[in-house]
């Protein structure tokens, strides 16, 4: 926009600057055949130039402003036809020389406003033809140079406007790219500062608050209910630390959500996850379901206040998930068939994995779920 404003001001300045040239024929007043026409031509050019300047200045752009181009071209043609009648045929070529600068600006304006279009080229040649006819019968070699002047000013207008507009576009693009780069740097800086802040909070929570909560959870001077509440709070905080880790996978996030669910149900779960890749979606669904059922059984049968250790690891195509408690346990040999994790056994087997339960009365229970990716990736 600022570039177009500069072009408009440039055109307005040049148009206004050419007006005094039309006052020069008045100095040979006594030699003119119709001096009144010279006065009318000068006054009309001043009015047209004022209109031109006002329009270009207020619109702040003449790009694609065909009105200002066609009005200016039409006025210059009329100025040639009418103004030339002020001089006698012998002086016409000499007197009309002063009209050339004013008329050439119209070619420049065509280059600024219309650009390289057929209409603009036709308008340039129309002005030259009008100029040729106004000089009749006083034709000299100067007529050819005048034609060249109309063409050259049009080409100058094209070149200057195209050059400035290309530079403006490149400047705008460079500014946009710089702005985008600054925003990217600012965003990266913000994320880095946020990551540092989170890490400080994590370290403070892990090394400070959780240590205090662990000590309080083991302090026998506190009531049993209070110790359980403190332990649940510590587990909840650890789950939050896992959740806030930006490096976790989707599978790990689901394990954390499962842990959080059972912590909310007052199960004392100690999660330990080492997930370095994303297992297949079907495998993840089955394993999450089996782990949830194992945690549910621990909540029902392990006993109150029993710690449950929830472990998961996936790397190099091998997945291992275990749920371990040191609660009541049971005699796995005497357990009725069709209960417990029977459905999970079957689902894990269908995906090519295995699920085993190790338990004994008074020794707790261990549920181990494993799955290994086939060599062909299946």
C-alpha cells in the first residue's frame, strides 16, 4: 500500500510539474492566431492537473485506476486538437512543442495505472496519431522523435511501476517471513521456558513434596485413615508427573489413565512404565483391557491398604505388563475355571500373547501379560 501511495504521489507530482510548460506559448501572444485558445488550454490543464492530483492523493493508488488514465489521455488528445489551433500553421510545430511534456505524462500514467495491456498500447498510438494530425501541414523529422517519446515514457512507466511493485512484494514477503521466524523463535523460547518450568516443578514435586508424603505415609503416629489418604495423595501426584511428561506415547498415556482411574477408586497403585515405542492398536486395546481386569481383581481381593505394583515395558517388539500385589492371594490350583481373567486369557491368546497368574494364599498375586511381535511384523 505504501508503495502504491508513492507511485500515485510520483504521478501527481509529475503531472502538476508539467502545467507551467503550457504557459510558455503565452509569451508569444502577438504571434498567435487565436491567443484565447492558448489561455483556455492553460486554464484547462491547470484544472485537469488539480483533479488528477486530488484523485491520486486521496485514493493513494492509481493501480488499475483506468478512470484517471483514460481521463488524462482523453484530455491530452483534446488539448492537442484544440490547443494547436491557437497558432498559425507556420508556428504550429514550434508552439506545440510546449504541449509535448504535458502529453507525455499521459503515457507514463498509462504505464503506472493500466500496465502492459492492449488498451494502453492503443491509447499511446492514438495520442501519437492525434499529435501527428495536429501538426499538419507542418511535418518534420521531429514527428518521429515525438512518437518515440510517447512509447519511451510508456515503457518507463511500465518499468518503474513493475520494478517498484516487485520490490514491494519481495519486501512484504521478507517481512512476513521475518515475522513468522520471530514468532517461531518466540514460540520455541516460550516452549523451552515452559519445559524448564515444568521440569523444575517436577523435580520439586518429586524430590520434595513426594518425599515428605512418603515419610508421612509410614509415620505410625498418624491414624491409619490419614496415612492411607496421604499415600493416595502421593500416588495421585506421581500419576500427574507421568501424565505431564511430553515424551510419553499414546499407549503409555492410556496406562496412566488406567492407573489414575484405580487411584481414584482408592487402590494404592505404584506405576512404573518404560514404553519406548507404540505397540499395534489391536494389541494395545487387548493388553489395556487385561491390565484393567487385573487391577480390578486386586482391588476386590487383595485386601485394604495393600500396595499394587503396575509395571509395563515395550521395546524392540516385546511387550510385558504385570500387576503384582502382596495381599491375600489364592490357591490358583483350586480356583474355579471360567472366572477371574478367563476372558482376558482368551483375548491375549488371540493376538498371539500369553497371560499367566501366579498366586498362593497369603503371598499375593502376580499377573503377567506378554506379547512379542512376529518376525514379519505381524
